[in-house]
């Protein structure tokens, strides 16, 4: 088996960073659209419905209530990732071997 490694160019790194940044930006826009589409009253109604279904023996509803409302079971982490142009510039400089 050959031990040759593909050389990665700065342009490829910069393109990859730009594509990832565009993806993160789009994900942020989509998350915002979701947040803009649901109210506190909507969430309250959904949770109340799940609690009622759980009381009536619905196992999936019980799991929902226990896991996401009460925090039992596997936890979930909500994150918002912000990438600013200086991060991209810094990453590109680091890839080129620069420090600042």
C-alpha cells in the first residue's frame, strides 16, 4: 500500500471553509424560520397534548414528556454556531502557516 498523501492546497482549504460557512449561515436562517413559525402558545399546546396522551397510556408521548420536558433520558443540546469572517480569515492564515 502506498504511503503517499494528497497535497492540500490553500485554495482547497479556503473553498472548504467558505462552503462550510455558507452551510452554517443557511442552517442559521432555517433555524430562525422555525423559531419564527412557532409561538409559546404552540409549544404549550403541543406539550399539553403529549401529557394528555401520556396519561392515557401512549408510550411515545410518555417518552416525549419524560425525555424532553422533564429531562430524563438522553439529554439534547441546542447550539447556535456563529462563524464570522474573521474566523474564516484566521483559519486561512493558519492554513498558510501564519499566526496573526
